[in-house]
C-alpha cells in the first residue's frame, strides 16, 4: 500500500486494493514518508477500516493529536473483546473507544473523573463486557501507571455493548435502563428478590438484552402464533399478566410495540426465575 496522507510519525492513511481509505498504525511508519511512497510491510502493526468517510475523517483527526500508546491500548482492548466475546463489533468502535480512553486519561490527569451511575446494572446485565472493562483498566495501569476506578470499567463495557448492538450510545444506555426497569417490575409484581447467581437469572437477563436489542433495531418477533400465546397464558397466568404489564410499560415509556409472542416468551423466562 502507498501513503495517501501522513497523520503523524506513527500513523498514516492509505488506499487499499479496493480504493477504500484505511489508517495504518506502526511506530515510525510515517517518519520521512510522503504521499505516494510505498509503506514497508515490516512497519505495519495494525490496519484500521471504518464504516464511512465521515467516521474515518474523525478518526484521522483524533489520531493526529493523541499519543500512539493510547491508540495501541485501545486496539488491544478491542482485539481482546473480540476474542473473549466471540462476537462481531462495529468497526466504529475504533473511533468511539479510542476517543473515550484518550479523554478519560486526560480527565484522570486533571482529577476530573466522574462516577458511572449504571455501574451496578452493567455488572449484572453485561457481565462478560464488564470483565473486558476490568481487563482494560488493568492494561492501562500496567502500561501507563494510571489506576482507574471500577466506574471506568463499566464505561468501557458500555462502549463494547454499543458496538455489539450497532446502535448509538444513547440507545445503549436506554436499553440498560429498560432492562433495569423490567427487572424492577418483575421484582415488585411478585414481591421477590432475584438470585443473581442462578442460571435462570442469567437466562432472563440474556433474554431481556435480546428483547431490548430487537426493540431498538425494530426486529421484533412477528407474533403470528396465537395458539402459543394462549397456551402460555393458561399455563403461567400470573407470569403472563406480569409480561403484559411490562409490555404496557415499554409501549408507554419507549413507544415501541411488543408482540404477543414476545410477551409469551418473556412469561416463560419469568416463570423460570421464580422456580
């Protein structure tokens, strides 16, 4: 590949074989390089491909004003997340997470860290992603000597979740709040406390995550199985009524439709968590 633009000594932009812009990271890869010059393969550490030109422009601008170590750390965290979660992440996470980590480090130096009000919910609803967040703050401490509080692990976890869902961060926060509210409705309806270590609890949270994702991606189940709903409503009448209450809450507060089939599946999961 040939240099299109030198961003700094360690980062350049180039065009790949399909004439799509990529960003190349490597220590000294941009040193004494000019447009049109061939990039030595041995200097290429990482190639970044983002989804659209606008995002790529923002990424270039960010990299021009930040230390290489911050980009390297962010890249390692994303690679680790991909491996341990075994899920596809939106390419734009290279922009969003790198920007977040760089800004968090700056705020840490200025002693301007803030508490994450969703830390408990993130720990409970996104356990795997939170472990990635813990890995991230440990990596940052080992590399840069900066010790972040657990709140930062939760913030990084939300960025991972956001890339999994492929939606806006605002929607990710809304999804987290939605799950919290639904769990509250179930808790209050049955006057119960959850065993957060149980498999049934894990299944319920997983179901709610996918339900919320389907709601925000407008990919709800079509609800064309009235027999199934009738059977579930008779087998688990209390759980089904609780599910109807949850549907009413979602439609009222989030303006999203929840099908009868979604209600039925939710009732099944509620029954399991009550056993």
